[in-house]
C-alpha cells in the first residue's frame, strides 16, 4: 500500500446486517442451511430452485422477475 492511500474496512457483520435489511425491504426471504440446491428451467416459463431444508425436507422455490412479487418458499409436492 502506498503512503497517503486510504482503505475502507467493512466488517462481515455490518455487511450481513445490510444485506438482511435490503432483503427485508424487498419483502424477501433468507433461507439458511439449504442443501442440494439445484436450479431448474432458468430460461423457461417456470424457473425454480429445489433444495433440502430442515429435517431434510424437499422445497421448491419459484424464481421471480421484477414484475412479480416474491413468494415465501413452500414444501415440494
């Protein structure tokens, strides 16, 4: 680092807090501990992601575009 240059330090805790706040403003959901995440039909009519969550239950999360509201995840059928 050269003399006279500055560095901005942005801690992981603050970054995480800002990301959670941004997601809340979008009325979105944060999913923790998702396993076996698989994207499906990303360029098709019904893009979605499947994953295993708590108790290894299967979930399906429909992806949205900016014109549709975000929906909370639901268990896969």
